[in-house]
C-alpha cells in the first residue's frame, strides 16, 4: 500500500462524520443505553477516542522501526473504567479531532517508504502503516453505523413510552 492509497482528507473527515452523526442530540440522548451491556453514543465516541490514542501509538511504533508487537486494548473495560458515559461528547470529540490533526501533520511529512513500513499487529499479522490508517478509517465507519442504530433504538424507546 502506498501513500496514494491513504487519503489524509478522508482520515480527517472522520471527525466531521461523527459531528454530523450526533448533531441535534441532547445530553440525555447521547447517554441513553438500550441495556447496561450496550454502549451509549457517548461511550462509542469515547471508544473511538481511545482507539485513536492506541492507533497513534501504533503509528509511532511502526515509524520507529520497533519490532514490538503492536498493542491491542480491552475496549469494554476501558470504556467502563473511565466512566465514559459521565463525560461530555463534545469534550471527547475535541480530543478525537486534535489527535487527527496532530497525526495528519505527521502524515504530510512521510515518504512512500514510510507509509510502507510494517509492524506486527496483535493478531500476528504484518501490516503497513498505510493499512493501519485505512483500518482506522473503516473502524470509524463501523461505529458511525452503530451510532445510527443507537439513535434508532432511542427513538423507538421514546415512541413506545409515549404511546397511550
């Protein structure tokens, strides 16, 4: 995978997509959960911020030439442990956006050779830096769909509770 296959603007656009997905939602709607075992929209955003932190670390490990296996993380305990649903979605999105910007500044300095540097992920697969970024973008898309499902569930819950 070469630099041409990584669109930095698409990477940066993930922030706007998340902003659009939550536009107009109240704090109550952002924190609503269908069940205790499922995430709220705020918790999804916290997970994506966590994922962005981990990916930022992976990027730097690959660029450094480290041979250490790239880390995974325990997403559910991370979200629960930080009491993510007690946070503000706007604060979480600010962190997400700032990491995107910081990483994009780095991306603009990279050569094709840098983009093709590899690391070994937690599954034991060799991945290029470009593939890590493409995977991040795809991961955000998965969670955008999850946010949409949460919003639909919250709407259905409100509709059914209002029925007389």
